[in-house]
């Protein structure tokens, strides 16, 4: 007992000393410099925060609820995504309606499945992906089988790494009976996914008309209706491609509007952006034209130089440049200013290869 008490005292003293040193700058920083500096301490437990927060200056302490490293979680290896597709037989020609979380009563999966079965003919172009396990996992499997939905549902069971599933999902749905502020919605938004959720807990503080669709608690028929509307809406990347391909390009060549008939391949890419006066690898001046065709840098071993591509959120582009750090499934998008590049940051995007060199 004495040893345990001594360890607690030493731990508290260490935190106190560290806090004093960091907050005071060890007595060597000026007041101006001290005010300009920020100390970031990550405590992954509210218990830890409650335990150690009293040792820090409250005026310089801020708690961020449900904080996440967006760049970190969205930095997904393309091969991991392809391996997931192969492992769980997730098709590329279907829209993926995805749920990520525990298969428990709280999440409302059983009533969702019951209602979905009544309207399954409206979702023949979809697969429903359930990522996770839980106390209702066996019941979920039995119900899916009983209702004849085995061909429409994909269950992954428990997964250590859920982030590699987000790029595959087109619509993220959460039919919960009750919630707080679920991380899965924050993560889905980090991956720029369309969201349909029950309006429970604090979800309406996160999901707005601009970021998703909310359905009154327990209204599962309405939930299915909204899910159908969203999966057919422009929020889905296939629809975005359809919109882009139905426009006329700068050469006045009309491209057919059905993306499933017109793109050669689709890739999941990590994208960054660049700007400035430069010349591309192909000897052209890079351009950014949101209403026409822009310039991107690619790894030619993945995307042949001279290919025409479409990137949701960026538009049509020609792969005409390369870069020392642009290797594998990574691309660099040309923008008109450094500020635009900073705003773009690092994003996981889909790249639709519309035409190979010589085909357009």
C-alpha cells in the first residue's frame, strides 16, 4: 500500500512539474512568447482529463470532445481497400450503403432490416454493408436469412481497422434508437460521405441539411425513403460523375451521360494540391478550370500520361504532370493559388479514368 501511494504521489508530482515547466516556459521565455505558444496534450480518456486537468492553468486548457486526426484516418492505402473488396466480395458496380458500429439494440439494426425487406426492390442497385459485431450479431444473420436478403447484405464481423471501409461506402447510415454524438458520423464526414441518420441524441448538432439527412426517431419507413432518395442523389459519386460526363467539354465533344458505360477504371487516391508558374512533364502550362479541364500530376505507372479523368469535387482533368512524391495511388491537383492548396489539404478521392491517351 505504501508503495502504491508513493507511486501515485510521484505520478502527480511529475505531471505538476511538467505542467509548470511547460506553462511557464522554464522561466526563460518572455511573456509575449509564452502567450503565443500552445501546448497540445492528448488525453484519450475523460477520466485522465478529470484526474490531471487541475494541475494545469484553466485559462490555457481546452478540452476537445471527439477530436480526431482527419489526415491520419483518411490516409488509406489503395491496396488495403482493394483487399477489403476482394475479401468480402464487395462489388464495384453497386452502390454501397454502409453501417459501421456495434450490432446491438441501441443501433436499431433489426427494425431497420425488417423495414428494408419491405422495400428491397427499390435497392436492387445496392449492397448493404454491416461492419462490426455485437450481442445481436446472430439475430441479425438469422433475420437477414429469414427475409431472403442474403444476396443484398454483407457482414464483416469485428474489424480492427474500420477506416479502410469508408472509401468503399457511398451512403453511411445510422438507424439508432438512441445515441450521444457518435464518432462514426464524424469519421464518415471526414471521408466526405453522404449521411442518413436518425435524429437522436446530439446528432442534430453535427448533421445538418448541408451535411446529411436526419429522420425523426423510430420512423423506419421514412428512414428507408430518405435512404433511397440519397442513394439516388448527387451526393453519390456515381451521380456526380454522371453530372460531369453529361456536360460538354472544351472541344465541344459530347460525352455520354451514363458513367457505368463511360469510365474505364475507378481508383481511390490520396490527393494533394500544388500551384505556381511551372511547366508540366508533358511540356504544357498547367491550368485550373472548374468549368472545363484542369491539370493533375500522377504516377504514370498507375494513370498513363495524357489520360482524361474525373475527380468528384475537382472536375475533369488531364493527367499531364508528374512529381517526385507522386507515387502509387497518389495524385497532385493543380490549383490557382497557395491558399486554395492549403484549403484542399490532403483528401481521399475517387478518380474515374474516362479515356486513355489517344481516345479523346
